């Protein structure tokens, strides 16, 4: 799959991502919002896997190609309207270096969801997820877990990763997500593949909403499994 085909096939259309019933629910935005809800979202994973890049892409719709190390905890917010409620995603991004592990409670405590991220082009970052998950659950046993493979565009276009290796990594990712009780998402911040859908999955699980996009399970495609 070429980079252009990734962009054209999987760019997300906000109007198509909700069912008709949820659009009616959403269209009541014309009324003045009466309530405000903040959902804290934690982001965990090894260094240089694209945590901050994903956060900036979702909040500001910008792609930052240069790596900027997160020193400690990075924090951003984005608010959306849901019926007569303003929902604010409070996103907490923990630096992946071991020296910042002592800040895990700051990121995990009271989080509604925790995103466990790894780089699809580096198997070692997926192997680290078990440790991140175990540590996070020590501080928060109820947060919704989502396992996220980043850099999908590089993964499917890499000459160093064979189709067989792609299948093996996808199978392992799926098995790990099942063990975690987590949704599984492959994403690309560069091409906006599945970025918004990550947060729509969170909303659907927190507020028991129905989203109008299908799961994607085919090998070679940007995996999206959340049911």
C-alpha cells in the first residue's frame, strides 16, 4: 500500500463516523451546554514511539515531524460538545524514559482511559507494553485500556519488514490486547489514520454511545478492533 493510498483510503470523515441516532443526539448542540465533564486520558509507552505526536495531532491537528523528548509529563486539552455537555479530554503524556516512572501516579490516577502505545516498526516497544500495563494497573485498575500501534504508514511501507513479519506482529498485538482486555488500534499521525477514532472509542465506552464505523481486522490494513 502506498503512502498516497493510505491518505486517501483512511482519512477520517467526521460526519460519517457517527450513526444517525448519534447525529440527532449531537445536533442538539444548538442548546447552550449545561454540563461540563473532564475525562482524563493517560498515555504510556517507550521513548520515541509517537505519544506526543499523536496528542498534538489530535488536539491541534498538526503533525510534528521532529522528535521532541517529553521531560516528565506533557499535558494538553481538547473540548468537544456532546448533546448539552462539554466534554474535555485532559491528555497526560508520560516521558518514556525510566527516570520518569516515578511520575506514573500523576498520569494514571483518576484516568478514565489509558493509552498504551508502541511503535509498529520496533518490536521491542511492543514487548515493553506488559511492564507498562502492570505498573499502570497498580495505580488505576478501572481505566479503559487501549493498545495503540503507531507509525502505521512506516510499518506497511518498510522494506525491512516482510509481510510475514507484519502478520506475526499483528497476531501478537491482537493476543496482547485480548490479554489486557483492550481495544487495538493501528494509527498514523502523519496521515491522520484512526487518530480521531481512538477518542471516539473512548467516548463510546464511557457514555455507552454507538459509533458508525466498522472494525478493521484484515492483515495489512490499519487494525481497528474495539468491540
